C-alpha cells in the first residue's frame, strides 16, 4: 500500500528566508494539520471495522486516533512556546 499526500515540502526560496523559529512553527502547523487528517482516517476505518464485526480492530484504530490527537496537543503546546 502506498502513502500519498498533497504536500508542498519544496519551497526552498521561502524556507531559506525563514528564521529557525518560523520554520519550526510552520512544521508544527503542518504536522498538526496532517495528524488531524490521519486521525479522521483512522476513525473512518475504525467505524468500517466495527461494521464488519472486527471489534478488536475497531478498538485499536480508535486508540490510534486518540494517540494521534494526544500528539497534536503536544505540537500545539510547543507551537505556543515559539515567539511570534
């Protein structure tokens, strides 16, 4: 299974003019958005697994979504600590 994303990671002109703080903030913002998308996907597949009577798979995917949201809270906390 391949993993495709519509990301623009190659804006070298802008990236070279950003300070470390700005780059870090942009990365954290990107990771937060990306993780939200993953958590939604995990929940979608958890529901599908539940509908197919795959209870343990449902539980594990739901737990993965919760962990992903916990990671985002860490990223959000880190983002608040970066001077703007």
